[in-house]
């Protein structure tokens, strides 16, 4: 499968968003998915373009993508305004 790493990154980012929404007790899956998806793209950009630690043929960038997604979700729930 040529695009298995991309599919794994997309599904992993959505799974992280779903788990974050589930564990925090909120019902904002769209917001968490948006944060997770944007952070996953940022993690890909950092791994491939900025630091050059991986190529699109390797799986290392998927870990960077999921790590960035987890960090962004943590920051999202930490700094989210609560009215």
C-alpha cells in the first residue's frame, strides 16, 4: 500500500482527537479534530521540511505528526477559555 503511512497519520490524529474529547467529557469533536488535524500537518512539516529527519517514504514523520497532535490537544484543553 503506497499511502498507508498517510492513512495511519490521518486515522491516528482523528483517534487522538476522539480520545481527547472522550476523556475530557466535552462534546466538541469538530474542534478537537480541527486542532488535531492542523497540528498533525504542522508535525509533518517540521519533520519533513524544517528538520529533515525523515522522508515521505519513511514512517518517522508519522510519529512526529502524532506527537505534535498530542501536544496541540494538550495545549488546547489547557488554555481553552471556560465561561
